[in-house]
C-alpha cells in the first residue's frame, strides 16, 4: 500500500476542524428583568425630560399659548409628583426651577431604586461575589 504524498510546506497534513459556535444562553428571567428595567428607565427618563423641558420653556419665557409649550406644560403638571407648589419664592421662574427640578431628580431616583429592587428580586443566583486578598509576604 503506497504512502500518502507528503504535505506541501506550510500546509498541515490534517483537515481543519469544523468551526464551532459557543452560545451562552441567557436565563429567561434575566431577559425579562432586563426588559422591565429598560422600560422603567425609559418612562422615568421621559418624565424627567418633560420636566426639564418645562423648566427651559419657563426660564426662556416661552409663549404658553403655543401648542408645544402648552402640551409640555400639561404633561409636566401631570408628572410633577404634586411638587408644583412646594417652594414658593417670589420669582415664578425660580419656583418652577426648584419644584420641577426636584420632581425630575425624584423621578430619576425612583427609576434607579425600582430597577435595583427588581434586579435583586428577579435575577437568579448570587449577585455579588466577594474575594479576600491575602498577602503571602507578611
């Protein structure tokens, strides 16, 4: 029986292995938690953005009879968390800045707290792993 011909230089005598794709499946609960958290972040960010736009419109003395300014004014009153009259300084601009600014910050904090709680409850397994470093020299 004859021997196979020798391989060409720079050529392997073996056939290349088929390419393997390693796919790590994400746990279904993790996908659900990420989706819910993304929606919560989106809603809270939109509410904070509406309040920030309202602050800019009031500071810039926008015409509130304009359709856009009127819409933002109505939306911001709906998401102001009842803080519209919390601070009552003499200046209406400063009052809007304080009240709507505080409401916007609270919306961002609410979103952060909700997503953290949902992640802690919904994600399986340990969340954090702590390691202790030891020095071998002393």
